[in-house]
C-alpha cells in the first residue's frame, strides 16, 4: 500500500481504518465514507464567562473612545 502524500489522504486513511475497526463484519468501500447517522438537534451553548464580558466591555469602551476622539477633532 502506498504511503499517503498529504495530510488529507492520511486523515481519510485513518478514518477508514477507524470505521473498519468500529463496525464488525462490514466492508466499507475505499472511496466512500459514511457520515455519522446520529446528529444532536440541540447543541449545548457555551456559558458566558467573566473574562469574555470584560473583553467585550473593554472593546466597547475603546471603540467609543476612538469615535469620541474622531468627533472631537473634527
């Protein structure tokens, strides 16, 4: 078997091996990889933490200050 020439081929090769090892008794075609059949309809939203609130507040203050300086100079 020839070695993969780029990362995409290497990942596809590993994915095919994983599917072959996980599903017993099935022979997936080399050019066809099946998509996962179960997809969660409701994904969990990330919680808003204090650091992101601080960063967005700082960004807002900086943008407001810049606009204030631009208007004041005009």
